[in-house]
C-alpha cells in the first residue's frame, strides 16, 4: 500500500460521475479484469495506491457542481477492500456525498459496507443510493478459490438483505460465469433464487461467460494450473487467445436467467440496469438557492 495526492477524483460519463479512491485490490479474485495491462498500472496490483486526499477533492468538486448527479464507485477497485477498515476514506467520501445531497452507487464484494449502512440510508433518503454486489458462485468452497480474500456469496446475500430492510435498492452482477467451473444451471438457479428472496431490483449479466486480456489472462491461467489441473489446456484449445470466452451453456443459462427475472419482476437487461444506476431522481435534481 502506498499513498498519493491525486490531482482529481471524479470522471464524468453520460451525466453521472465515477470515483475510484483506491487503485489495485487485495481481494485476489482469480478472474479480475482490472489486472489487464490496458489499465497501465505502474505498481504491483496488490500494492494498493491510496488517494489520500480523495475526500477533500470530492468536497471541492461537489461544492462547485451546479447539477446533482449520481456518483459511482467500485468499477475498477473495490472501495471496501481491507485497508478501508482503518483508512475510512470511502466512509469520509460518503459523508461528503451525503452533505451535498448527491446520489451514490457502489460496487463491492465486501460486507464491510455494512459499517456505513446508516450513511447509505441517509443518502437514499435525501437523494438515491444503490448498492451493487457481485455474485459468481453459490458454492462456499469454490468461492474461496475464485475470490479468496473476501466474504463468501452467502454473506454477500446477507448484505443485500440488510440493505433491503433499509429500503436501499440493490443490483447484482452475475458475472463472470467461468466456463467449465461455475457455468451450471444449479449454480445460476441458487443465486437467482436468493436474489428474488432478498428483493434485488436488477441483475447484470454479460452473456454467461468470461473476458480475458493480456495481464489478467496470465494470472487466471496460473490459478487454473494451481486449482484446476489440466483446465488451462482445455481453455486454450477451446478459445485460443480470444477476448470473449462464452460458456458452452450460455444459451441455456441466458434463457433461464431472462425467464426467471421476468417471472420475478427483476430488471435483466444491462442497458436498463445501467440507466437506472445513472438516473438521479428528478425531484432532487435542482439545487436550492443556497447551493449557488
């Protein structure tokens, strides 16, 4: 872990803003796309870069913004990885968002987010808060292999349930689905049943498969050699160096997924989910005269 003073904290995209407080991650997920060389990390991925001035930068940015919007975080690095427990930079940034009555949407795999549930509740009461949770496998033993340094799926489902009790909307990322590993109807069904039970608003799926690029491909294949001997060769024979690696069961699984979501009133189209995540409530969109 190393500390830097960042020059900026927000990136603008389609009417909402993105924020990454950390760069790198300690969760150790074997399939992590953020390891890809295209993101041009200049430090080891586990040597987390901490933007120590993030709360101050965020306050300066939101104080001068004339239009309310959603602030998204977690797309590149989990805002609730282990160092956040002591550093509390995500918590401080949430407090800034609450103070200026902006919205927030967070992607995480960690139950540490429950520490800040009161803040998230306040943001949802004054604007909008959406908690996004990644769920890939319902099997605890497999989860320990795929996502070794973070809480398991069942605990994440408990987090979703706690959010529902507060009226905080949730969206699940059902991705990646790894060919020959977790691409079974039994796995998908178990996760979807729990999503319906805890009342998630939407589920994002990118076609029941995996993507691999230079950097994360090598890390993933090393993990396959360690935990699934012989599977790397099967991947190479089946997919070569392709970027998109769809499951052989993709059509069946996708059909089941879409049918299930329709029957349970859950958003299943990615575009629809992203539109919802980026949409700031109209009734809160105008600043008061005291904000100018």
